[in-house]
C-alpha cells in the first residue's frame, strides 16, 4: 500500500501533500437487555488527501481509489480559492522524515480470540446486573476497533501503524417503579484482549450503585466545596483545561489567545498537568500522529503556570512553538485535528482520607456522565455522589451536574491526592469521535463549585 | 447491487442492500478570514438478511469483494437475532421535493463570497469575533431488497451557521440558515441577530432561584433529546421509559404540540421513506400536551406487535460511518406547532428570567428519566420585559416531565435547527430552577 500511495503523490510537483489510507475493522457484539441485537465484524476503508499549496491547506476525504484524480482536483481548486481570499496563510513546522512500521505488542491479540468467546465473555458480564432485582435493563457492547494506517508525504515520510482498541462498555438501568436511574460501566484499553478478562468487580460495583441511586436524594443546587474522584477529575482536566491547550481552539480567538499565553499563571501552585500519549499500555497510546509526527509528552501546566500546548504542524508554526504529534483523526473520513492523547493531573501527596478531612463539609462526587466547555465555562455530570459532613462520607446523592469558570476553578484546587488513575474507556467528540482519548487524575479538592439541582 | 441480491436470494429468505453516496464541501470563515475549505466524497454499502426468522448484518465501504460482504452477513446469523418482520415490498411512495439541481453549480468560491458579505455586514454592527461555517452538497441513497423494493433518494443541502462569539469565551449566539441550494441570507434577519447580541453584552451576576426560562429554538434539543428517548420504540420495548403506560395521557402543557414530519419538504432533507424502505408519515408525538404515539423501526415494531412508523434511520448521536449503522428508531424531523406570540412579546412577558442562548452538557445526566442539568452559555438575563445583560456561571436543572407542563407561551414562528429537530419556535417556560454562582 505504501508504494501505491507514493505513486499517487509522485504526480505532484512543488507542493506539500500527504495521503493516508486506512482499513478500519470494527468487531461488535451488542446486548440490549438479555438479548444479542448485533454481531458484526466488517472492514471499511478510505483515503484522506491533504494538499498545501500557495500557503493554503485543503483536505479531501474519499472512499474509492478511482476518485483520487477527482479528489486531487478538488483539493487543488480549494487551495487556489483559499489563496485568492483573505485566508490565514499556512505553513508547516519542520519535522524529521520518518520511515517506520509500528505494530503494537499486545497482551493477547483480540483477532485471535474467537467471536464465540467474545460473545460468552460479554454475556457473562451482562448477566451480573440482573442479580439485582432493581435492574430493569442493560446495554453492553463489546467493541474492537483495529485501525491499520498507511501514511506517506511528499517530504519522504512513510509510516505504517496499527492501533488496536478493545472495550466492553455500556449502561445498567435500574428502577423502583417510580424513577429510573442509569449508571455507566466499562473496561478496556489499547494493549490487547487480556484487560477484559476477570473484571467482574466493575460490573458488581456499578450494579450496586445503580441500585443505591434509587434511594439517593437529588442534590440540592448551590455552591459547594467538592472532592472529585479520579474519573471525574480526569474529565474535568480534559474539558475545563485540556481543550484550551489545543492550539486550534484558541488560535483565531484573540481574547482566549491572550489568556492562554505561555508563562501565564492559570491555576493553583500545586497543580501540574501533562499530556503524554507515549507510555505503552494505556488507552491513549500512539506512536505517530496522523501527520506522521512522533507523539511526545507535553507538560501543559507546571506549578499552575502554562508551559506548553498541543500542536499540529500548522499551529506549531503559527504559534512559533515546537510540534508535538497531537494531530489525530477518528478514521479515514476525517482530516486530522489537534487532540489530547492522555491528559492527567500529576499526583501530589495527599491520601484520600486526608482529603475528606480537609474538605470537612461538602460533596464527594464520582464518575463522569460526560462534559462540555465553552471557553471560560464548563459543565459536566457526575454519575453519583455523597454528602460529606464533618469529614465523614454520609448519604448518597444523584442528578449531579457541576459547572464552573475555568480560571477560577483551576485556582480553587485546594488539594491533590496521591492516587492517580487513568481511564480505560475514554472518548472525546470534538467534531470527530476519538475513542482513545484518555484522561485521569488523582482525587482532587475544589472549592466553590456550582452544582445544578432542582 | 443486483448481483449481490440475486446471489443472496439463493442463500437466505430475503435480503436488503443499502447504498449511499455523499459529496460535501465545508467552508469555514473565522474572524474575518477564510480558514478551511475541505471536501469529502464518501460511499458505502450495508447488507441485511433474513433467514429462518433470524436477522444478519454486514457492511463495507468499497465493494471490491462482494463475497466477503455476503459471508460477513451470513456469519452474523450466529448471533441468532430472532425477528418476524419482513422487508417492505411496496414501491409507492410520495414524491418529495428534496433536490435542487442548482446545488451542482455551487462552489466554494460562491459560498466564500457569501461568508465574506455576511462578515462585512456584521462587522459594521458588532465588535465581536464572527465565525461563519457553511456546508453544501448532495446525498444519494438507494435501497433494494429481494421482495421487489427499489427506492432512490436524492437530496441537496446548503446550511450556514453564523456565530457571534462573546469576548474571552468560545461561546456565542448563533444564526442558522438552511436551504436545498445556495441562497443569500437576508440582511434584515442578520440585523435582528446583531441587535440581540448587543443587548446581551454587559455581564452581571444573578441571584439563584426559580424563574421564567426562554429556550431559543436551537437550544430546545436539551428537552427534545429526553422526549426522543422517552418515546423511542426500543425504550418502550425494554420498559426503560417513564412513558411506557402513558399513551393518550396528558404529559405536557396543552400549549405543546410536537410531531415528526419527514414529508414536509419545505425544509431540506425531507424523507418519503426511511432507511429500511418503509414509507414515512407525519407522526404526532404530543398533541395539545397529550402523548399520542411512540416511534418504531421494523425490528422494534415487530417486538411490540405494531407496525413501523417509518422511523428506522441509520443515525447515531455522535455520528458514525453510515454503512456501519443499523437502522434504529429515530426522530429525524421534529417540528413544534407555533403559538401566537412573537419573540419580542415572549421576552416582554418575562418579569424576571433568563434566555437560554446555548447549553453545555446536554448529553450528560439521566436522560431516560427526563432529567437535565445544564450550564447556560450564553445566559441572557431579562427583567421587567427588557434584556438587561448576560450572566456567567449559570445552570438550570429539572425534569422534562415537570418543566414541560409549565409552558407560558410558544413563539409564532419556526426556525431551522440542526439537532433533534427540523424547525422549532422559541418556548417560554415558568418556574425552572436557575443556579448561579454568588
């Protein structure tokens, strides 16, 4: 395939171009309730062509190889149209030429596990919630996504990389006849099938929570001091801060760009945040991004001060900063855009028990229900939580969404735990879905957070 | 395609082949400069088969090896998904006006010029950052099955979203325009939009409490998402909806009439048949506050012993490869019947309340129970009928089955939206909890 892609680009002269061909094979087993409603294992494929001409960048995605000439014409026309307009001139930061083929080492290759075994494992986990009388429904999916990517550019880079993502994730729904509660459960990763075995604990624990939530009180809206557990603090890091360390989100927004200047104090002195997709074994791992740039760890915040941001080749040049391999596409249907890889708050020294003592009165909020940001403000949901009184965890609460202002909240982080945990099932929907978007954190304490409630 | 179906016909009881092809261009014009011109040409195939009342499914993007697609579908029969439904055989469907051939003459230059014109106009009115994005192109769908069905769908779409962004944020107010081909945005409408933005510019703080809340059309998806979940035929079948036994009961204010109308071709992307080839029809969901219908595809209609309502669409909340999606019950064309007050009259009737300009976190929370708890961004404060200012750090929370009982009034005009709805009016609700930081 690399040779075929090279022959496509050999027709081009005096311009930068890259082309990515991908075969994405998704194997899915879906349980809705106690029944299977889908099994599929199908390969799909497609091409992504990018052309940088007259300092204008254009991208065309196409499915069929015969459309290459048409795609090239479209890209050329678009680049010309851009050059004639008041466009933002585009240049790419220089990077090393890479020739590499990378196949990850897996702890049990899912392609070697039979579909029957996958069905049985999923059936086994799907049964667990039904041991509780209040469980009325489950939705669980086994998903295995294998992306085989072939990348070539006119500078001479030739890269093949395989990404394997497996997970079992879904929801447990409980009801007492009056209200319905839903809890998410999930396991998975990027290093093989083994991580899905012997994980009954996750499904037992989440079943208990779905059951307990039926007796929990809706939270009373107001402003609280809170402790976020690792998963929720990870989503907070991703939503509230992470997106604004993505250069493309701030580059054309002058006021945000002024606030996100390197060297600016953005958070409490105890706060350190890094994005590091390079550690093997965790969900967010990759070796090269979809511009062929090696992934690098980026210290984003050090002692509360902004130290770096995530870049594509284009934004690295525009910001006069170094490229760091964070330009990633969901698949062959999309041009790459700047994404977080594995973002997390670095652990400090506090034990969980100490954090609860420091909190005294407030809320302990757990596990994410998704989040969103608008620049200065963010909102995200917690699956469940507890009222903390006099340093003791008391009754359970539900229907919790929290909201806050980015700079105020980063400054209001009062204490950080020592118990870093990265998520196994991530995801980020910035225009495209990135199933390997990984986040994490130790427990953290934040003062003065708005909690929505009826 | 015929070859695959005739091959399949011998191996299974019946088969259905779905093929789509789309060609779209995107223009992004940010802060006065052209930032992106991208194109996509995508296509794919999905195959569904029925054998001994068992359903199989496979898909591919490139039909290089049809046998692999066939084998994939046959393999998937292992799942033993039982159903009694039959692929539809009727070919008689209404003709809709979904395609404007002028779309073929539209190019990125024409659209870029329009973005520039809008930007220049708004620049004279606003000092905000203005972002304009437009998308245009065509969709072709072909569905064939071995029961003699062959249907083609061709549609064209031009959609433009203009955003005025508030300083120090990435949030703003949005103006949405859509059509079946390129046409210029009416500057009078943009002028109204600019005036609205200007009124909402100063920032103040707000005291928490229960108050009137006006949802602008593009923000109603928060509530409609939850109603869509509550009336989805699959959730009714699995009994995970608060509406399971509530048909013909009053669930909302009598001022609310909410329906799905795929046949309304006044707006782009009308549908005469769904992604299974079932004829579409206007389906009343809530009429004068009374729950009238749930919506179904073939699979869940069979489970419930009813007929498909023509709502089997290949849709996914987060977008996905179309070929890889199986049809599921989906509301793609929601309309809300307009009321009799203008937007200005609605605002004038607010003694103390907020306007929801945009929301954060609509996807989080206990959706199936109807609960919502969202950040409001931008949040516009109204007192004694006048827009006073914008407030920061604000959330609203509630449950749609309580909140949608308290409708003050519905706007007398429909506006195109692109999430969980086709065209909606603004709606003013009373007594919603608004939380704001001190």
